[in-house]
C-alpha cells in the first residue's frame, strides 16, 4: 500500500490554477455587490430612480441609449451601472415577439401543471392555449373556435363552443402590471441583478406590499421572463404560485395543437354563455360604473339568496353552461368552501368601489365584503364586465377574482 | 514594495473598497480553488464555490468578522459553500474531471510539473471516490492544515468521528492509489 506520507504530501501539493473567466466573473459581481449594498437613504434614491425608469414611456429608448454609451465607453461603466440599463418595457416588447411559450407551473397546493401558449402578435390574444394537470387528470385546450376539457382517466371530453375566457393569459401584460400598478397599491418595486443557482445571472424584479409579494427573473440577454413566483399573497387563488420554468418558441406537440377526441371517449357538448351577449346582464346606460356594479351585484346576491337560478344565469353568463342541479350544486359548493356550515346564500354584503387591474382583461374588479349567517366576514373581488351595443350600455358578472379571504375569523 | 497585510485589506474592503477584496481574491484564488476542486472534483462547481464566497463577502462586508487566519477562514467558507452546492446540485463526486481544467503543481521544474499535473488529476479522481465527509477531513487536514479538533467543529461532530473518518479515508486512498504514484516516480 502507498505510504501515508506520500498521500498527505500529494494532497498538500494539489493545486489548481484559477482561469481568467473566474477572475472576470468575480470582479464583475463583487463590484456589483459593493454598489448594491449602499446605505439605506441612497438605496431609496436608487429605488425611486428605478421606479421612474420602469414606468417611463421612453424607458426603452433611454435604456438603449445607456447601453450604446456604455458600449462606447467601455466595460467599467457597464459594471458601475450594472442592472440599471434595463427597463420592464424591454421584457414586454421581447415577450410580444415570442411564437410559443411552454410554462411549468406550481399551484398553491403544490400541484404541478404545464401550459402551452401560442399568442397572436397581431391581436395580443392567444390563438392556442393548453393547460395540463397530471395530478388532477385534466387537460384544457382552448382555441378561438372550440375548446375542450379532456379527462384522460375517465376518458371524457367536454366540448365548449368558442374560446374559454380562462385562457386569456398574457405573459407580457403580467410583467407590465407587476410594476405599473405598484404605486397605486402602495407596493415597492426593486430591480437589480442577482446570481441564481438555476439560471446564473438574472435581472430580478421584486415587488412587495402589504397584500402580496412577487419575484420575477428576467434573462439579461434576451430580456425574456425566466420564472415568476408569488412569494406571498393575501388572496392566494388569484395567481398561480409560481411559473418555475418557461421555454420559448418550442413547437407545440401535434397531439395538443390539433386535438382529436379519442374514438372511445364519452363526448359532452356544453356551452358557456357568451359574456359579450348583449341580451344578458342588465341595462346600465344611465348609471355610473360604481352605481352599475352595485346594482348588478345586489341583484346577483338577492338571486342567490332566493335561489332564483334563471336570474343568476341572466346576470352571470358562465352559469348558462349548467343545468339547474349543476348550478345549485355550484352555489352550494361555493358556499361550503366559503362558510363552514354549508348554508347557501349571502345574508349580508357590502359592495365597494370598482377599480381596474391591468392583469385582468375581463372587466373591472369590485371589492365585496360578505358575511355568513354567524356574522363572519370575508372579502372577495368580483369581476364585472361592461358592454356597449346598439346605443345601450350593459354589464354582466364574469366571476370572482381569486378566493374569498376571511376578515375577522 | 511591502504588501498590505490581510487584516489591512479586510479593513479596507469593509470600508467599501472593492479592490481590497479583489486583492484578497487574487492572493488566495488558486489555493481556494484547489480546496474546492479537491472536494467537488468539478471545475464549474469549484469555481462557483469560490465565486460565491467572495460575492457573499462583498454583500455582507459589514457583518464579516474573522479571527486569526484569513486564509483558513476563507478555506472553511469554501468548504461550507461546496457542501451546499453539492447538496443542491447533487454533483456526483466521482464525475470525470473537465479536460479543459488547468491543473498545475507548485513544483517549479517543468518536467516535474507535467508529471504532477497527472498526479493531481489522478488524486482528484481517487478523492472523488471517497465519501464527502471523509474527503473534507483529508482536505481540511492536509490542504488547509487544520487540526482535527477544529475540523470536528466545522463538521459539527465529535473528535472521535473525525479521527475515524481520517483513518478510513487514508486507508481507502492508500489502497486506491497503490502503485500509481510509484509508477509515476519510477518513470
């Protein structure tokens, strides 16, 4: 056997020479770390400057100008400026140009899902979207003309006319809204460079406020979104917990893109009511937005309390896809999720002032406070959509936005 | 020209001078990279460990405290970081070395350098066959020069466990390396 001292000598003499690429990397990130860990007052000034850059309409031009200047004047200026030559508009623009996105998501229960998106650059809407959830034995495929809910385990396909409203997922707009309405919500937005285990160096957008906290990572080269996480939310149903990985411009599998119902599958044709059908909803021509929202929601809660299913279908087009038993069951299920005592109905409610959320294209959000029979209160946002046709202005209730959250439990 | 002491450089970088930290990096880069390389046998992972330690120091410069020997302090930080990286990335310890890695010896003679290059390569390969804890003990003991009692503190285990790890590691290495270095030296 080898003598011990030779082995110990070999270990002590073991030496690797550091490559130049490591020197460059360490220098760059050490300088950035020094420039980032500045006293609080300076950091606040920098954050304010960032907010200006993020929200400026000329941000892209300015950023491009800074890039040009730093390229001309050399690497050191780039190092000193570091993350600041970036504007959110660059990501929005880059994401408007993608052909497809393949997103791997995790929901708040830890369930994994995959989403395929094919946006239409001309219209900004999605020509194709497919959501598959293996754990829930479920796939949803939506195109402008026809949509499918496919349950492989049960071998059932539900066919729905037209595009599903739930398919309106716009990645670019999500990033835009991450920074744009922060000021109104009283949230802070910070943008900086970060080195991650998974992606290496990224541009990190961090938004935090009393109600929620988000972090998005952007590829510094392509400016495309790499991942997105809702770290904390007071309304956790509103967003998927995280988009763990996003792959761009991958071809969508043929079996999904041109979905064919399996020969032996049970087919269930269904139809949602059209949220833009002018015959549905109520006429609010002479009302302000706030009055209209209060009117339509008051009628809806009254209809729920009196189990007037036809009136519910008139006010909520999506409810038209269900027969009486299904609709009553859905109300019952909603009530049991909200109230522990499974008593349907909304004995007391208060409707707040509507506001717009850029992340939601379906309508305005109306914050409502609901109370159950024992007086416990919950808050929930309801989406109300306004339509204009034949000189009439009407509105319908689309759905809730996120889950109801208890106020005084 | 007199080189500034480690302590003086630490004071400078804590006052906000990145060049002082970069000088510390230049001073100990090869040593720290060797420690990391002996532990992970993966060029990229070793570079990540050294890089992360210095970036962390830059970020937490106000909180950085060291007693005694800066070199040993940095080596321990690298050991801890490699452990984290191995845990996270599940880098296989016995993965083959990157053929592009530039491995050299301290030996000044060119003919010996070439020979020791190969020795280093083989040593890394056999070190990779040891369990991580045993590898750490050997590297901390003979590359970093730490006493076994201090290694026990770093590994958060008893001194007898460290003794046993050291003994097992040496025996395994002696068996694995049997004849290899003799061949080289005879050649």
